[in-house]
C-alpha cells in the first residue's frame, strides 16, 4: 500500500512539473496568464441553460474553470464550470484559429478560461456554446481530484474548501443557499422596521450567555480582553438609547468542544424590540421562519434527514413544566423542595451536581426526557429562573421567567426572553452568577457595571431573541453537520 501511494505521489509531482513547464513556456512567449487583469462576462452557464429559448443563436461571453476536455483532431469539446454550474463548449480549429487551437489543446483540467461563442444544441440535444475564441485567464498548477471519485475525504474537504466547492456541486449549492438565507432574514427584519447594527467583538466583560469565553491580550492598551459570547448586552444598550428595533448578525466565540452542532466560532443573530414581550417574539419567529423557507426553498415544508417538518402550521406552544409532565408524568408544580427534586432525579437516573437547585433539575429533566420528542416547530416556554439570569419573572410566579426556546428536529433553534429591565433585580442576578463562578462554573456571567448603569438610565419593556444561523442553515439545506454549512470550520492543525 505504501509503495502504491509513493508511486501515485511521484506521478502527481511529475504532472505538477509539466504544468509549471507549460506556464514557463507561455511566459517566454509573451502569453503570461497572470498578467491578465479582467475579462468581460455577459452571462453565467445557468442563464444559458434556464433561458435557452431566448439565448439560442446569441453570442455570449462566459468564464470559468475547465473541468473536462476531449480533443478529437480538428474539433474538441470542453466543459466550463462557473458559480452557477457547468456547460459544454464545442471548440473547432476553424472557428478559433490554428494558433489558438494549439494553445487550447495544451490547457489542463483546472485552468480558468474566458470563452466567447454562440449558443446552440448539439445533435444529442445538449445545450452548448460554439466557441469563437477561448483565452487562458489563470493557470492551475495543482492537480484536482479525479472527477468520478471527487473529493470525498471529509477532513480534506473541510481543510480545502476551495477544492470541495469545485468538485462537489451540492456543496456549492449549500453555500449559495446559506447566503440567500441570511439575505432573506435581513429583508424580513428590515421590512419590519428593524435597524441592523454592529457591536464590539473584543470586550472586557463577556456576558449574555452561559459559555466560557476565549481570552486575548490587546498590546496597545496592555490589557486583557475576551471575545464576545453573545450580542445581547450591547444591543440592549442601544434599546436604552432609543433605537426601538435593532438586530445584528455576527460571529460569536465560545471556548467549548466540537461536534456535529457546535463550532467554537459561529454565526448568531440577535434582535431586540421595544414595547413587546416573549409572545411578540414567538409571533416574529414563526413569521420569519416561514418567510425564509418560502423565499429560499419555495415551500414551508422542509425535509431533514428524511423527516418532514411543517413550518406552515402554527408552531406548538407548551410550558417546560407541561412538557416534562407530558413525557415523564411528573408534575413539577407539586415538587416543593430541592430535596424532592433530587430524589426524583435519583429515581429517574438524571445526573445533577451539588450546586444545582430545583429549577436546574427541572431543566435537566427536560433535556433528558423531552428534547428528543421535539421534531415539529415547538416553543417551550416559561423556564425556571435559575437558568435565566437576564429574563423577566412571570407575574405571580417568581420561580419562572418569561422565556422560550424554539425547537425543531430535537435541536434548540432560538432562545427568547421578555427582557429583564429592572436594574436592582439584574444586580441580584449577576451576584448569583458571581457565586456560581466562585464555585467553579466557568460559564457563569460576571457583573457588568456599565450595563447596569444603562438599565438605571431606563430600558423600556423589551422582547429579545437569539437565533443560531448555522443550525437554521443546516435544516434548510439538509446538512448533516455544522461544518457542512461553515465555509471554513475550526480544524486542528495538521502538525499537532
């Protein structure tokens, strides 16, 4: 096996050597492709295929990568790949000229060319371009994977996404859809009167979520900073300042593990709306998801890993207490003490820590027995206060808060609150978080004095929500792992 791999590598090295020799020959003859600065493109390959009736017989100019080449004497065929797909071109010596045809025959798979010609159909009915000129725009000095096997090594696909995009059209389609999803979100929110804003990534106090931050050092100030773990606390400052509807789509960073749904840097969208509550956020979420699915996919019914989910129907709304009762038979309203909660956890083999309170154990029951059933879009409402340090208490029931999480396909897709705007209560919540931090909880928040000062200035009643954009993209593109929707996921260095 090792001998075979060595032979393959020797062959590849020889092919690379030949390509460099071809480049040197071009350069010595005044045809250096790297000196070309532009090429005028009039259409993409998909335009020609989708609108053939209008395009037939017309002259077009397109550019892309040579993916196939079949030389047959005085006439040849090649396939050109651009962002929208690929198309066949018929290249005849009599049409492009003898010298140009000689240059064409020297082209390698992977070379980038500009091509002009007339749109037509071959005798077999394939839409093609009859080339009148073909020009080398960039020389490929590396060897692409063999076409029919493609780039299938998952680790290599993530490390060399540029090759993955060339070789696998479904990957290219995923990232085009991702871009359209984010554009659709923006259009919807802009239409609802939201302002898109930007807030700091480097912060002295990383709050707004339960996560361990990355730390870095700012040389100019000789001061340690953290990378943000959420967008919340700065966006709320803008609400205090009188911007009534704000949102941000941006990277956040959490120093945690890697798995099919987690990457240490990911895209979060958070929005805040004055004068509404978590019920308003539920309405907005339903409408936003339907809008995006319809606009990007053309349907509100999506299929993920063979499971159909209907975004067109009203999303189920259920409290966490009722959800746990539904799937375990336990009515948490009858659990009066921490000791009772611990006994129930032991009976049901739910692991907990000494620091966990009654509300924490309810959350652990929900994770253990409920999440796996939440396939269709579901809002799980009214969380225990212990796991919601930035949320308004429910009037008349201070053990719970006005919060919901949206679930689909058993995944948490969004997290929303009626935002806490009482600075005195907020200080007490921060104090409780500080105590957890002292007990070893690395994900607990620390007190943010400037944020408390903003709340003391006065923040109106506000609804807020955070959406995991990457998970949304996974569901809408039927991607198996978060790395499949991140162009450049975090990878361990090869030399480690």
